[in-house]
């Protein structure tokens, strides 16, 4: 009779604490993840949801595995001690999970995530600058064919390519001869 009461008490308390901790992690973790993902709240919410699901699976799985007991209980005191031991272990596991999560968020895990995001941002910037360079080169080739190399100005190249000024073209591609050199065969 005592063992069934212990099982029920253990399950109710363990699951209630797991749900409470998961809710707290979800609420407070969102703020951290939005910061870690530079304001991308959709990505932060998605990762936060996955972390909470993993947290639930690990802890409920542990609670289920630790439920079994071969103890023979003959007093209320033994029943309370058994429940206390099991709940204490669950609390230690929950604490360990939280410590792992918070230490990885302060350490190399966060650094790796930030590094990955920076790498992706640089790739996007690189593809954007390559598109700009291609647009400028194509505009220059078109003007060289129409007007000739000597009569084409950097300002005209900028205007045709949609750039703000000839200085922007110069910053992106270099001097006018630098535009002509790699494309000499096409002219």
C-alpha cells in the first residue's frame, strides 16, 4: 500500500517541478536567445522550443526510469524517505541540466553560434558585393562598347550601374583601367 502512494507522490511532485522549471527556462531563455541571434526572434523562438522539448524528454525519461523501486515499505517513515530520495535525485538532475545549459550559453556554445551567424552574414555580404561588382562591370562594358573606353567616365558607369557616385564605383572595382584589364578580350 505504501509503495503505490510513494509512486503517485513521486510522479506528481517530479512532473510538477519539471514543468515549472521548463516554463521558467522557456520564458527566460527566450530573452537570451533573441540576444544571441541578434534580434532574430523567429529563430530564437524555434531554438527555445526545441531546447524545452529536449529538456522535457530528458527529465520525464529520467523520472520514468527512476520510478521503479524494489524496496519493501512497512511504515510511513520509509515511504517518506523513499519519496524524498527519489525527488532529491530528480532535483539534482534538473539542477545539472540547468547548469549545463547556462554554462554552455556563457561559453563556447554561444561563441560557436555567434561565429556561425557572423560567417553567414559575411557570406551574404560577399554575395551582395559580388553582385554589385558584376553590375558595375557589366555597365562599364556596355558603355565601353557604346562610347569607347576614352569617352566613358566613372560617373557614367556609376549612373548606368545604379551606384550613387563614381567614387562608389572606384571603391568597389578600382580605377577604370582595372575594369578594362580583366575584360579586355570581351571589348
